[in-house]
C-alpha cells in the first residue's frame, strides 16, 4: 500500500467477546481509510457451545455481506478470573476461525498496540479510542463501544498494511 498504490482493500476488525463481539469494516485506499459498516454480534443460547455457534453464524453473515480482503482480531488480555479468560479465548477463536475458513489473512494485535496506533497512548480508555475513531472516520454512527474497539483494530491493521515491507525495502536499499 505504498505511494502511488491504487489498490483498494477492505478490512474487517473484531473485538471478540463471549456475549458481544464487535466488528468494524473499513476500506483502505492508499493512505485514506473510509468507514463501510460496524456492529455488534450478541450471542444467543443458554450454554457456551450455543453461544459460540451463535457468534460463528453471525460473523459468517457479516463476512458474506461485506466481503473483506483481510481481517484483524484483538488479542486477549488476561483477566483476574481464569475461567472468564478461557471463555473469552474461545470467543476469540471463533473470530479467528470465521475469516480463516474463507481464506482471508488474519492479523492479531495486542490491545495496547491498537491503542498506541489509534490514540497515541497504549493505556487509553474506551472513550478515548471511540473519540479518535470518530475523528479518523468522521460522521459515522458507531453501534457501541465493542464496535468502536473493532474499528480501532481495523484502523490499526490499515496502518500496519500501509507500512508493511517498507522497513525491509529500506534495509535492502541501504545494503545495496
């Protein structure tokens, strides 16, 4: 995605959660990003397997509707509650599995990395992330904090794609 590049890419970002998984879709054209859609998948079911199936089916529908070229998923952070962390990890696995099953490349980013890219501070709060997402994608309606975080993941991925390979090319050029 370097200078002069006119290829458009569509990226989907996920903020995984067992009850709510946020998603956000952006288009990337050169150094410009534009909002396509965002939302929250709310799991249904009385037990863990049903909730995971519910998330899986909803995420499949989102991918089929928006046909992204790549996906990015926020990595898990460790809670104080080990059982809760494990359940979150299983929901995260669904967010990794759905795009991988349709052949999309899937990137993963730590929460602090997303916050550093979007806000400029690795320990920014959800309100700060949402504010910066709104600044970078003016005029959008955000479907909640989970969707805002997912858009942040997508924006982080867009910046990564923009600079991907540039360091390696610069090193090769310097070496000769």
